[in-house]
């Protein structure tokens, strides 16, 4: 925690309410308080989870965490797909950060989170990809596009979740949810120099009537030309400068084959 010049931030990660009984979550909360770190937890991801917690404790997963005191702490809540109005009010009042994973939720048929409703009441909602097993390519640019389009068709409203809001979810809201909004998430004096530079010359990026709309609706991972982390160039002209990419990919294939063979 806080190593690598402060670039590494650790959180405790109890999986989800349906896999973590009350005594376990109480121990996690005590440890998080002792270590002064946040908590990351999957929350209300599926209907089965909500029904399971309702059957066990007679309440929703959100109320379950609230009653245990978990939401009094800094919490990053992944998914939050199945929420009622009371749940949203609790997340709003506790300033809980939510991470929306639209493509994972689509692939697993988990449902569609009430993101516009959460944003409307000021809940910080960031974008995530979830893991490779439920998302595959982990492409944040693609995730922005999917997010913006998904909620338009869900609400049957073409102006819901405009491009700029999707971009905020992928940048500044991510920093807010992680409690890093005074360090990253913006290009601003005094913040860490974390940025990507996009190649805007490809056909799918032309014409550019609205640059933000181009980035959200048209940009692809292959358009990322340069990546800078804390002022250090780690990829330039599509070439990674810190590792041998070919060697890593070759090793990954070997490891994958080993896993399949058992």
C-alpha cells in the first residue's frame, strides 16, 4: 500500500454479501479501520444474490451492509445492478462509490444497473470491466461506448447518459470512487501526469464535429498511441517501453496451455 511512489493503493476485498457472513464482514471492517484502507465488494449483482440475502436476513444486500456498519467506511461497490429506491438513497447518503460493469453484466445476463438514477442523485458511478472471464478484452474505450448506448436503449431516451458523462465515468468518477480525486482523473496542475494520447488520423475518427463524442463512440484500443503514467512514458508509438511485450505474450500462451492441461 502506497508503494511505487504512492501509485499503489490497496483495498480489502471481501467478495460479496452472499459469500461473506456477518462475523466475517465485521472482521474485515475492523481490519480496514486499523489499516486505514477502503473496502471493495461486489454488491447486488444478480437477482439470485438479492433473493438469497432476503431469504437469509430479511433485507436487501445494501441494507445488510448498512446494518453491519460497512457503508460507514469508504466502500467501492461493484455492479449494484438490482437496487430499489431505498437502496439508492442509502448509497447516496453513505457516499458509497459504485463501479458499473456493463459488458460483464450483459455477458452474464445479470441485468442493467440504474446508472442514470444513481448519477441523478449524485452517487459517484465509475466504469469498470470486471474480469477477463466475464468481459474478455477489458477495453475501457469499448466499455464507455457500451455504457452510453445500453442506457439509451434501456430508457428509450437517446439523450440519456451523453458522451461527456460516459467519459467522466471512465476518468474523474473513477478517481472519486477510489478516493484518489485529489491525485488523478483530471489533467490539472498538481495532479499526477497520467494520460493517454490518441491517434485521431484513422478513418473511423474522421470527421471530428465533437471530439468527446468521437472518443466515446468511435475510438478503439488500437488508437491509443502513447501512455504516460505519473509522468513516465510506458508506451510510445504503440511500443511498450518497460517490458518485452513479445516475451510476455509467449509466456502467457505457455501458462494458458499448462492451465488447460491441468
